[in-house]
C-alpha cells in the first residue's frame, strides 16, 4: 500500500506542471547516447508519447552524427569538423540526406508509433519548410567554406502547427534546402533552436551526453542567462561542439522561447524529470520572461 501511495504522490507532484504546460509546445532535440542505448531510446520515446497524451505538444528534432560517420567510413569518405560543424562536400551531403531522412528519421517514427504515439517524419525539404543558404565559418580570422552546411534563413511554422496542434508528433530531420532546391546538412541543435523560435515553444530541451554546461572549474552551471553564456564562449569555457549547441539556444531565447534546457540524456526518463519536477536536471538558459 505504501508503494501505491508513493506512486499517487508522484502523480500529484506532477499535476501543477501538467496544468501549466497543457496546450504548450515543447521542442526536443534528440541526440547523444539516448539514440544509441536501446533502453534509453525506449524510455525517451515513452516520455515523448506521454507528453502528447497529457496535452503537451512535443516536436522532435533529431541528430544522427554517429550514423552519418559510420556510413561515410563504410564508403571510405573521411569526416572533418571545423568549429564543431561537419565539412560537407557533395558526396557527404548525399550520405547525410540518405541517413538522416531514410534511416534515422524513420526508425524514430516507427519506435514512437509502437509506443502508441502518432508520429510523422519530415525534413526541411518537405514543403521547403527549412529555407537555407550556405554557411561559412571563421578560423583564425579567415572565412572558411565548409561545403553544403546550411545557415537557416526561415522556418515555415505552418506545417509544424498543422501537425503538432492535431494528434501528430512531428519528427524533423535536419536537412534544409535553398531556393535552387539544393540540400544542406544543418546542425541539429541549430535546427531545434530555429524550430522552437518559429513555433514560439514554451521549452526547448536538448538531450546530450553531458550533465549540463560546466564552468571553468568543471562545476555544472544550473542556471544562466545570455550574458553569462556569451562570456563563457568568449573565454573558451564553452568550446567545440558545444558552441553551435548553445548558439542555437541563444537564438531561440532571443526569438521568444521561454527557457532552454541542456540535460543529460543518459538519465532514465530524463524528459519527465526535467518537465515535471521543481528542480529539473542539467542547465537552464533563461529568457527575461522566464
């Protein structure tokens, strides 16, 4: 009986959060070990399905870097990264599109559907809903061309609204397109931030393989604002692949998202712990209206 009473208590603890976020949109960037470990993968899909059934509208944006790297290695194509972004030539972008849209996206959709959700897989090519242009990056003060890596110009929210405000769970592959119909590989964290901003999401949650953003002493930063994050980028505390991640977060905050959460996707049922508990887990980047 005590065990049952504790379970009831957990449900009651979640009640104010269910009430607060009912009808709101939450964008989830799905990546890291949670995409590889079968147990974690199933738990994340259960969390997302539960969110939909209790009235929250999840939109999933997924990565797929390990799958792309494996396919490139199998084809004898070497991977190279600059400032955390994959250098993407013509052969690489074709592989990225094939893997992200044809394999990874469909696997996630299928798994969500087995949990009782109604997921639909889309990419930025569909309806040209993620419009891109070529992105370049700066290395030692010089502009470097990194190939078919997309800089997002515009996200058409109408497609996402039609799906997420109905019974569907959109699952977005991070491939965009330009006016000429060329495909671009876009950093999944950047896509998640742009999607969250476009739909004015209540939350953007990034699943990672770290406990959160850490300061120069290796301690987790549980809460931060835009000024704090920019300072950590400038002094090198935030570096490598974390840079596009947090820049996507800051863009989302600047464009109306209430709060961005960088959490450890290796924790079982991490989404439920983040949304339905008072303290949450990981790092919260707050907007002024949080």
